[in-house]
């Protein structure tokens, strides 16, 4: 059973049955489902795009062929074509927009956080609370509790969803690819991903044997050593990543090793980065009394980490595990951070395991699992009193101990007459324990942001793909989840109180045991069109249970400069969304255009009351340090769209020159017409590029319009800006006998070349924290 064009079933990647591409209708000659070929599982859909989403040469895990004895048990080598540098990776085989950031682009653009890396992608911004240290992706104006961040199929499981000053424990230095997934595929990861899923992948748990770039004996091991220990049947690959940057005097580096012998694959990596206070164009503090030295004071950061993992590949599947350590120390810019010398010292230890088995059974095509356990802690360190240099110490601690597991069964495709049907069913469970104690008076009802709490989830989901014809397919997906939350919060928290004069102003702590059962459903349709076009439409109904911080908070939150008051009476949030898209991935003109509309019922947000709080008291109006914010619910509407394109204009000096552009817009309002706070502005950009098989040169200007659609209370408008960027990079194969390395990527990237004041409208610290000024980044990547 075959088709003129190879297509691969990829349920193991995103629990969405997805074919590599949808050719023009005339390319198809049959209506039967093609032979199923499933890649080794990973949390990212592996698609054939332009360029391929994962261009690196890899070795596929052995797949068991039905009805015939295996010819061999050793894996075989797959050799995809290399990606052209700088080609826009547009994905046409998904039911909603997928943003792909391949390995080479990560190496070129760098970024200390995922928010920094994705900040200028259409529809995506970073929270930018502490650039280079803490910046979480925001998708179409939706953040924290509506955006899941995962690594190799398991949640990042830090504390970034509890505060914008908290880092995401996934570093781009150790990441091979990042994808932002929207639409039906997000139901696989939970009901808290209506905004999307940011999925990072690396090789920490190998799902395939690496290609043999260097035999083990090249590294001094004897040829006759046991194969499992690196004898003649073994090999090792190494990669070195490094960069320096001028704007923050930054230095970063990483070493990655992949080794294989017999059917065992091993991976190890170590990385580190160090930056100093970054340069800014002008004075960033408004009447704060802080001297200006040309830099964003108290913005230095450093990060380090290491991981070791391995897998055993057998006929029909593999099983593997890894242990990862992430460490980060970063300073918090802004007047208070400078005054108190605030910094965060964060550590995370994470254990992950995953595997796949393809039994020789009539009904089951594949069984896959993912397991993760995380121990996270960070201390917020600074002076208790700016006038007393001896008052320094830990001012707040956050801990998160979390376990997560998912089991998925992919059923054998069958022909139902009206359509070829493929189904995947899965179950998922997680348990989380959060604490946020404070060193202050432990008897106070305001000791910390919230008391210890627990969050337990159990869910089941199903995905069905129906292939009606060779050019038309649909997906029906559903998820049901049960959530149990337990914690404590005061029986009452008035808007106005003073614990100094009335210790009983806040009600006594009351235990809370809450449960919710969110249900979600999605429906999608893809239609292949002439000229390589692909059209899609998706609809979703998603329910979300409140998170612990939304229910149990009752204290100061320095990151957002708010005094947060949770609401244990919150109901489930409901979102009804539709997205339409048109895409073209091949040919000289590549583009995608997407429009979306989302209606929220009971949208949960921090409602600023106009009151202010400090030192155990809240008063009417302004005057104190923190803005009072009560978690509330209102109906809201989000609508907008994105467009990006590349046009190869002509050949020039052996390469191709062309033009590219992008635009994105999101408008978010409550039912009464007032604005949802902290929404990105309209952005419009474009530029020129020239590329050949080795070189990439590009210059691009992105204009962000002023954001004047702000909330009525305590949110300021943001001026527009122009971000000019230029880059040049060179990639080539090398002779390892001469150079030692087999491949090299080097380049220079200039950012904010106009040296403009750039303020991020979605950042809580935008009025006092500028984005970095003009800077140049030099990078080198060597593969051995």
C-alpha cells in the first residue's frame, strides 16, 4: 500500500495523526490509508516542512513490520535533506498554527530564556520581567495559566506560572528545537493550554541511535573493547556551542555528547552562561533617584546546568531515562530591586523517563509513556531595609514538588467505509505540592504569598483522525479531567484593613478542599488545495479549573507589584475558540495567514481595585507600595490574527535574495468594552535576505505600534518602537582529519541597531525596565 508522496503517521509526537504534507490534489491516485510508519516518540510533531522541522541526521528506532519476521534488529540510518539556512519553516499538515524554531535559528538568535528566544515571533511575546533571567512566552495575549511549557513531553514544572519574576527551567543553550503548538493538539497536555503549548526538545533521552560520526577508537578507546562500552561497534558525537555578546558582556557555552554501542544510546550535556548588567539607551527610571550609568542596574544573571541520560533500543521500541539539574541566579531590575539588591537563586532537579513499544498485535499499533518528577526551589534574596545593609537574607521562598505521568495507546488504523480512521487514547495524572513561606512573622495571616497547597489531576483523552479523501481529513478530540485542590486561606480578606491596629481584620485560616471536572472538545478540518495550498479550520471548547495561586493567594507579590487576594469561590473558566488558516510551505512564495476568535466565560484575572497595600495594611487609593489585586472573573473576548511570508525574488551571486514580512494583532476586551490588561501591541515588520547552501545574510525592521488600549486602573500606555536587526552566518562541512570538527556554524547578529528605548507593553516592569540597547552577538557551533 503506497502513495506517490511519503506520508508519516505521527501520533507519538503530538497525539495528533498528522501526515508530512498535503500535496496538491492531482498528486494523489488512491483513497486508501498508506502504510503506517511511526517515528520514535517525542513531544514535537516531526513533519516534512520547508525546511524540515528537524534537519539533523538521525537514526530511527527499529519499527516492527506486521506479518513478516524482522530482517534485522539493528536500527537503520535515515538521511533527511539538510535545511536551507533562513528558510521560513511553515507547517501545513496541522489543524492550527505551529511555530517552529529549528536548531540553527536557536544557535543564531540565542536568548537566555524561552521568552527572549520567541519574543518577536508572530503572535508571541515574552513577559520580559528580567530580560535574560526571567521571561516567559505569552501567546496571543494569554500567559501563565493558559500556556503550558514542556520539555521532551513533560512539564517544565518550575514556578514561572506563579510569578513573572520566576525563571523557566529550560535553557535554549541545551535545546535543539522549540515549537509553539496551538489548537486541538494542546488538549493532550492539559486543559490549561488554551493559549498554546511551548515545547522544547533535546536528546537527553535518546529515542534513536546517533549516526556514527566518530568511532570510539578515535577517542582513544581500543578497537577490541566490548561493543557496549565503545568498541568497534560504538561511536560518539560531540557538539560545542558558544557565544559572546557586547550589550551585557555575556559569555555562554555548552558541550553535548551522544554515544552509542550495540542498542544502547547515551547522552550527556553541560552548559553555562554569565551576563552583567546590560546596556540601555537612556535613563530607565522615572524619578526614582537612582544614578544612571548607561546600564539597566541590577540586571546581571548567570545560569548553569547538566544532564545525563540513556536509552535501550530493542526490536519494536525503546525505553530511556534522564536526570537534569538546572541552576540560575539572576538579579531583578527596577527601582526596588536596585534599592534592596534583589536577586533570585533557583535550583531544579528533574528526573524524566519515556519509552515506546510497538507490539505485533492486530489492534494496537504502539504504546508510549512519559514520566517526570521534579524538585524545584528558589530563594528571593535581598535587604529587608534599604537603610540597613546587614538586613539582607532570604525574603521569600518558593518550592514545587511535582510528579507527572502519561500513557498513550495508538490503535491500528482501519477503514470505516466513509473514512480511514486512526485513534489514540491516553491517560494522564499529576500531583503538585507548592509552598511560598516568608521569613517574617509566621503567626501572621500574611506570612508568604500562600500557605502550602496541593493540586492533583487525573485525565483521559482521545484523538480520532478521519481521512475522508486523499486531500481532506478531519480530527475529533476530547479530554475529561478531574482536579482536586487543597489548601488554606483566610475565611475573609477585606479590601481595606490594617493588621497593625486590628490583628483580627483578616479572618482565621480556613482549610479548603475544592474539586473540578473540566471537559474539553475540539474539531478540526484540513483541505489540500491546488498550488501547494493548505486550508484549515478548527473549533475548540475548553474548560479550565482555577490554579492554586488564583484560589489561595493573600499577600504581597513583588514581581507584579501587587498585593494578591485569591478567591476560593472561583468557578471554572470556559473558552470557545475558532481559528482559520491558509498556508503554503513550498515554492518561491511561502506564507501563512491565520485569524482567530476566542470567547471566554468567567475569564480569571487579577482585578486591580485602585487601593494600595504595604506592611500588613491596605488603604483606599494610592500611597502605599503595592497595588491591590483581587482574583476575579469576567467574560472576555480575544480576537486577532497573524501573517508571515517569504518571497524568493531572484538568483544573485550563486544564491537567492528575497523579501520577508510579518504582522500580528490581538484585541482583548471584557464584556463591557473595557480593555483586558497587558496585551501586546500591533506589530509590523519586514526585511531582505540572501542565502545559499552555506551563507545567510538578513536585515529586518520590526515596528511595534504604541499600545494605548490599556486597563482603566494602574496600567500605563506604552510608546511604539522600531527594532532593527541584522545578521550574517556561515555553515559548512569540515574535514575532521584536518580540523577535528565535521561541521561548523559561525556568525554575527546585531540587535536593536537603532539603539531605541524599547518597553514591552505586557511586562509588569515596563515603566522602569528597558529592553537591551544596541549590541552584537558572535557565536560559533562545532560538531565533532
